[in-house]
């Protein structure tokens, strides 16, 4: 008997147990902390997932609006994603550039701050 829980340990629930006290204190199992490489890997995966969410939000907005300037895109994306996370404007700009490279968007020829959706 020790505080350490092993892989082969078995626990049973005693449904016949009764006590005059209303509370029963049970020790909790402490989760192991992630190591530094695991933390970095987790952060990297979260950043990759967020990139796709940001791109999806940009495409949704641009599909609806067709033409929009940079500041309004950043504001709309931030508004759409604020319930999940707070996107960084620099990351949004990088995602816009990525969408331009993949020909989902293009910069307006007359005004470089405006973007146009390519159907």
C-alpha cells in the first residue's frame, strides 16, 4: 500500500459504504507535466491548426464581400475568431499572403491595400 498508483493496481467501489459524514476526501492523482520538447511540439501543432482556421475565416469573409481592404479583413477575422483565440495581425497578414500565392485572393491593381476574392 502506497500513494503511488501502478499499472496493475485495481480499484473497486464499495456501494455498501455508509458514513455519518457528508464528505469523503479522496486523494487526487497528479498529472505529469509535459517536458520542454513536448510543450514546443504542442505549441507548434496549435499554431498549425490556427493557421487553417485563420485562412478559412479569411476565405469566408472574402467570399461574402468580394473586395475588402486589409484593415477590415483583420478586424473581421479577429471578430470571427475571438471566441476561440485572439489571432495576431501579423499572422493574419501572412495567411493573406499565402492565400494570394495559392490564388484564392489577389491585391487590387489600383489600391495595394485592397484584396479581391478570386472565384
